[in-house]
C-alpha cells in the first residue's frame, strides 16, 4: 500500500529545530541526519591526518625514528581498536540505545585523542590510538543504524550517503591540515592536528542531547507512546494520525513483537539459518569495500613515482578534494540510481583504472636511479584520481548503506576494519616486491567484486527496514505482509494507540501525561 509522503520530508536544512510547548520539535528527519553528520564523521579524519604525521621530521625524531614495521603498526592498531569496538557496539547499543551509545563513543574517542596528542612514549601513543579506534568502531556501527531507523525508506540511501560525504570531508580537512602543520618547526606540528580531533567529538556528545531515541529501540523497551510521538515529529510535524506514521509505527510494533519471540541476541544467533544470508552479504560488501584498494591509494601514489614529503602530502590532499566532489552526486541521486547498479558501475570503473595504471607502470617502471618515463607516471597518478571518483560515487556510500539496511551492521563494521588493517599491512610489501602487479591485483579484486555483486546481491532501494524481511524471506515476512494489508492487530482507526497500550501493559505508566 503506497502512502503519501508527509510535507515535512521536503523541508530544507534551514529551520531544522523549532520550539513548541517547551520541547524540541524535529521538523523533518533531514534535520536529525544533518546534525549527526555535521559532527560525527568528521572524527574519521584521523585516517587522513596520520598519513601526514608519520612523515613529519619532528614526529619521527620524537619517537626515535621508528622503522617501517613499527610505523605501520602505529597506524594499524587504530584499526584493530575499531574492529573490537564494532563487535562490542552492538550489544551495548541494544542495552542503552543508539543515542547513548554514540555519546559513549564520543567519550572514548576523546580520551584516545587526548592520549595521542599528549603522548610522551611510543607505548602511550599506541594505547591512545587503540582507545580512539574503539570509539570509531562504535561510531561506525551506531550512526548508520541510527540514521536508517529514523529516516523514511525513499530518502534513506541519500541520508546514509551523507555519512560518506562527511567521512571524505574529514579526510580532506585532515590532509590539508597536516600539510599546513608540517611547516611548524616544533613538536606542535604533530600534536596540534591530533588534538584538534577532540573538538568535533565534544560537539557531537552535546549535540546528541537534542536528538531522539530510535523508535525501534523505544518500542523494544515498551516505550511505545514515546516511539509514536518520535515518528510523528520526524515525519509529520507531530501529527500522530498521519497515514505514513501510523503504518510505520504498526510495522515496528509488529516486528519488534515478532523479534522478541525469535530474538537475535547473540553472535551465534546471527549465523542461524534464517539470518545467515544477510550476515554474509553485509560482511561481504564491507570486506569487498576494502579489497577495492581505496585505502592503498596513498601508498600507490608513492609507487607511481611521487617522491618527497611535500609532494606526497600535496597529492593526497588533492585526492581528498576529488573524493569530496565525487561523493556529492551519490548523495543527490543514490535513491534514484539504486544500490547494486551503482556498485556495479563503480566497481567496473575502478577495475579499469587499476588495469591501465598497472599496464603503463609495468611497461615503464619507476626507478630511483632513473631515467623515468614521466608521461607514464603522470598517467598512473591521473588514473588514481579517476579511481577515487569511481569509488567515492559508488562503493564509498553504498558500502555503508547496504549493510545498514539489511542487518546486522555490527558484524559488517568489524569486518570492514579488519580488512582495512590487512590491506594496510600488505600493500607496502606488495609495492616493494611485485611493484606494478599490485595494480593488477586490485584490478582483479574489483572485477571479482562486480561478479559477486551481480549474482548474489538483491536491490534494496525504497524498502523499509521491516520489508527487508520480505525481500530476504525472513521468518518475519508474514508479519510484515499482514501489517501492510491491515490484517495484523487491531483494525480500528486508532490502531497505533491501541497497540501502544497493549504493548505497555507491563510497564508503569510513567510516560502518560496527566492533568488535574
């Protein structure tokens, strides 16, 4: 049954919040997503800032000129922390909610950033990076799920794509900040960019106080009345009788009731027969996102012949600008293009660019002794920029959208960081030992990803989170169909309120407002 879209959904980012009867009224779900991504994923800029810090002379001198293995471990231990944080974030968020979990992640992230900025030893630096990684893992699991649970199906892809835009914006800022700080002639050249990470994390912590709890989490905690009013504020300017709000609420209530009887509460449950396919798809797409070679790109610039700290920082800074610009079309059109088609086109483009770059550098390899074919090297560098365009408009956003839609994000997020760690460790070795074949390797992994997507991944555009049960033939599919056909639960005009009362029978009526 197709329902009209509430006018609130087309509100602009301006006028995001308005006061009414002493409470914050969310004029549209766009306002919620804008506030989250304005702050949240700017914290991901560590990925960009460390690539510049580890080549700064004051940093290398302070930490006794660490060798390549130790430098790689200093960078990668952050990803191991994110892997662990992603695993623990799921159970924690189920207990305290996405909102409070994001605030907890902010506290952990701030602690880790402070330890790094004030590090007086390698051990303190390593500890700070691991702790910061824990916070990032929790962010990465909770923010996409929180966003998906609050946004309407026909705009969900666009909103989650904003996550990728915020990530690449943070990385771009970090690249240029690192480039600027590299000219500071003191230890402040590396301490300052590390310390600046704390500010957006603090802003996010306090910004979350004005945002609502997830309606699905509220229903799961028997706070049904609050869930209904949250949906109404998000999608219908507070109108609890809006048809879209009523249907969305009824689907959530019915599905949460079903989940209580068929609960997925442990990691063992995730791999049960009814969930196994979705788990593998979610883990697969986040793992494949790393095997495209995107996080190897900065190292590949060096392999293409860019020598010197300044030239490498400048090239990666320009790459960050390209990434931000290329992500904007995905934010605007991802809900029109669809997920799978976008991934197929992007993966094909990335495979071709890696093939061309590898072929040129194979024919005209770069050598320190020279002479070198500058045309071939510049062509390979341009191909890396085209590679970034293809990734940022496809795999960048869709790699987060798809898992957040189909469930369960906590496993797929952990897989993303684990694969990121693996790629970061093997790419320098590959570039030094097999040189141009590194490009061919990532060309083949991209084409393999395209083949896997084509045969195994269904399209999810425009479906509600509950309707994913129907798409994947889950045990809750019949419940969703009954709700959509008006056959589930009470059939009166006040169905939403009636179900809210029945679900809350065992809860003290603390949420009911009384008047004298």
